C-alpha cells in the first residue's frame, strides 16, 4: 500500500490478486490472507497493525472483520483531519 493510497484501493487490489490466484486453483488459507493483508499495511498504520495482532488472535480474526476494522479506522482518521 502506498502512503497516499486509500485502504479501499489497496483492498480492491488485494482482492484482484486473490481472485486471480483462485482462478489458477490456488487455495489460500484465511489465516495467511489475514497475515498478508496486515503485512501490506504501511508503517503509518503501525498502531492499528499492532492492535489487530495483539487484541485479536490472528487465527481467529476473520478476513472480513479485519477489512471492516481497517475501513473504520481510515474513516475516523479522515474525520479527525477534516
């Protein structure tokens, strides 16, 4: 993810990659998707990354739940800046 890129754009790109891999028959475990998504988030989001890892067991964290948390965090950050 680029520093000026919105989380939605990064998630859309991530989904394209996942869907292409599925098209080739690659099955990616949910835990790996969650881990890769967290790793893709830039350093400016370190507090959110750390919270996601510490508060939620990564094996129990659902991919959709993580996406919702990231979108909410971005929305709240943008509201504070406005």
